[in-house]
């Protein structure tokens, strides 16, 4: 059994110092204070978005893995392997720390071809540790990656997560599962309130913030046919679904509990409207 303490000034005795520290001492110290993931502000840090052809862009930003910090100073273009003629796959855009190579970086893990593909397994061992920024569905015979094919996984703490100060990452995967169960239960119930024979029509409007701290939005500006009394509204910010406790809805106005801190954020208003197919 041994006790170690950090950090103290070294004292020299005949050319020998009694305190010697290396990079592992520093990173292990920081690792216990900062949780792994992407730094959360601004919300576009290391976000993966469509570009052209089989290219995607990883936004500028910073990430943290086991006491090591990576900074992507500007948008980076990453090219995916061409699609297969017969089978599908799911690729993962990752950032990583490689202890053998003493480096951090961003790369693509190409998925295994299959009719029903699954995402690649992340490598997490003493030599290399990977975090998944996004999963991209590459179906057969496609020639271009679109936004609809990209699943942002930065908020999933099993795959990546956001950096949290002191001790550990918040387990957002559990929160997302719980909220999805609540939504499914609510949605199953609300369908019964509509008359038999009716269908749902999905309408969508998008707003891109132009200034810092935007918090209030009139839904009619984005979905003019929205009805506060009868329609179902969902809100997404940069692809993340907002829960009902994250905003208030008064008539047609949405007010966020936490304003959007940066310009350029994408606010997506999705409205489900009941329609009579026989009308």
C-alpha cells in the first residue's frame, strides 16, 4: 500500500530531485476533476454536418478524454468511403486519444456492410480511447451525405457526452431514455383524443438565431397554420429535442427556460396537425 500526493515543489539534493512528475501524473489528476466529452459552449463545438458528396464537416471546438484536451481550431472536412452497391452501413465520426502515438485526432470509423447495419464499436482500452461525435447512415448506392443521414451523438454519454466539471459526466443516456418513454406514453394517449379515421400531418419550420440569448419565439412565424388549442408541438435545438420543462408555451409563443447563448443555432419547430382524410 502506498499513498501519493500531488503537486509539490521539488527539492534538489546533489543533482537529484525528490519530486518527479510526468504527463500521466497531470492527466490522471485532471481526469478526476473533469468528465469526458465535448465542451458544451457554444453548442456547435465539434458538430458534424453535411457538406458535399461523401464529405462531412466537423465544426471547430474542443473535446476532453481522460485528462487530455483536443482543440479543433477550424472546421474540418472529413471524407467517407463510397457507398456499396448492394449493402448498407453506419459510419462513426469520432475524436480520440492514442496513447501509443501520443496524439489526439478526428477520424471516421467505417461500419460493417449489412442489410441491417449497426454502428461500429468504439475502442476504449489502455492504448486508445474513442468518443463518437455522430453516426452516419450510408445506405447502398448513395452519392451524397445529407443532414437526415447524420445522427448527432454528442449528447449521448454512452458514446460521447458533454464535459462536466468536477467528478463525472452526467448520464444523459438515461435521461433521454426516460424522456422518450414519457413522450411515447403521452403520444399514445393523445391519439385517442382525435376522431377515428383522422391522420396526422407533419409541418415544420426552422429558425436560425441571429444574436446571442434568443429565448422567445412565435410559432406562427414558422408554421403559420399552427393551432395552440389543437396541434402537437415539438421543439429541437441543433437536433436535440426539448422536454416540456425546458420551455413554456403560452398561446402561440414559446419561451425557453435557458436562452440560446450563441448566434447560428438551429431551432426546429415540428407541428403534428390532425387532418381528415375524407375531407
